[in-house]
C-alpha cells in the first residue's frame, strides 16, 4: 500500500527548517515554510559539520555544493591559553572518503543559501516571508497556524523549526518554561585572511583557558577565518544572533591570554562581529502532541561546545521524514522521539560537560588535562575520532 503523503506547514526557515523542507519535498510531501523575517537569510558566522551531518546532506543531494563552499580541516590543534604552546594535535578528515562523509567548516550563510536553492528548485512557491506565527492549535486530525494578520491555515502536520524561543513549542509539549542562561557569553565573527601576516594552519584551533575558550577555523573555501570566543560572564544575558559586539570589549574579556590569540581577535571585522548570551534547556520527554512536532533548537537547544547544533537539526529532518513515511499518523510523534530523544539528550549533556573541560579554572587540573591530551595525541592521533565515533558515525538506519 502506498504511504500517505501529507500537507505540512513548517514554522522557521533556518538551517533545521530548510533541511526538513528539503527532506520532506524529496519524499513527495507538500510543504509550506513560514518565516517571520521580511527577507530570507542567515546571520552568525561559521558552522562545523561533522560526518553525521554531511552524511545526511549527501542523501539530500547537496553535499557537493556544501563541500565547494566550505573548507576541510586537516586536524584539531589544542593550545595553551597563556603561552600559546601546542598541547595536542589530533586527526580530522584523515580516515574518511572525502566524497562520502567529510568534516566540513562552512559559513552559515553559505549552507543556508544552498539549502534554500535546493528547496526552491523543487517547490518555487513554498516559502512565505514576513509571515509571523502567533500561535498554533491542535485539531483532531490536523493542526492550524494563526498569523499576526489574523489569517489561519490548516495542515496535516505542523513542524516547529523556529529555534530556542519557538512559538510552536508550547503547543507541541505543553511547557512554557524559559530557556536557561548558561553563564557564558560568546563573541563570534569573521577575519579576512588577507588581513593576517601569517596564515594559521589548516586546522580547527581550540585554545582552552580558565573560564573561557577560543575556537577558530577557515570558512569560505579558506579565504576567511571564523572565530568563536567564549567567556563566563554574569552581567549580560541577551540571547540574540544579531547583537553587534565591540572588538575592544571582547579583547578585555581575554586580557592576559596569549598574544597570538589577541592579535588574531584584533583583526576581527567590526561589521561582522557579534556577541550573544548562550542559553540552553534540559532534555525533554517528548517533542510532539497531536499533529504538532518540534525539532532542531526548538526541541534541543544546546551549547556550541560540541559543534553539533546544526548537525542535530539536519539529523532531525531525515528522521522526521522516515517516521512520516513509515508509521501511522498516531505513532509518528512517539516514534520520532524514540529515534531522536536519547541521542540529542546525550549531545546536549556532553556539550555541557565540555564547557567544564574547556573552562577549567584549577591550574592543577588543567596541567593534568593537558598532559593526558599531549600523550594521547602522540600515541594515537586518531584518539578524538575514536572517542566521538558514537557521534560522527551515526546513521539513521544501518
């Protein structure tokens, strides 16, 4: 018997929303995507896409474009926050077929544009901008969206891909709790390679210090350096991707850090430098109710300390399509959570643990941590790949 195809409304046209739209359209479903912004686009800076994400992007037919727009790091380099010395080096992209499931750094804007183009190619009129959703209602066998202009539209399913402050979330899980400020503020921006006297190695660079860390890596095919500089602060809790940041204030947050890092941050383009307070939530026990379901940051917002926020949303998209095409409508929500809940909870909690590892304040514990990492990198350069195999080697169906 042919599987039923649904009419699906997606709230949010970010990475998770467009990934879901593309996967659903390729599976033959009818899709409408509603975005409250007047114009489509992304802000922010770089993304890290590990094999679990690029594997899904390959199945969606966009990996070649992503690889052309991105950059393949050749390793992970960990550095001391004060001296700048190398603590350890581990392999990346050394033991995979680059055309299969590589680890890719890409500008968020580039990934968004690639997904958007793929969606529009299949369904040119499926995306609606300036469409602010104010509420969502579950009906017996459908769900409806109410817009700020008082219009209402009904669908077989409504998917909330509208981020940590999701409008769909309260209907899908009947919880209205606020997100949790994690005590971390992130500075994020881009540095033109042309402005640097020396090019950093083609690696992911991680500088770990007391109460903070800095990550930097190439995007835009190697023409631009993306950085994320995180510091623990309690005096600023605004969670916004579009809040411009002061380079001078950022440098004050990293006073005393290695001169190499400070010289790098000094080159930040002020027009492309942002700061935002990092929020997350505890793992949930369900992501759906009736014909409403949430995914991506609406379901499992997480700290960026495992570089998996975008990847989890991309994985969710593939899993949702599988559930819609495999199970009866009454079982879709439960089966979707069975596939995704435990995994995303593990990623959320591992990202929190990494904060403690990266930001360790005890000099003795840092010394031991660095010594263990140093020895491990010499003995077994694939150590990090093996440690994270549970994450990177994931496949929805073996």
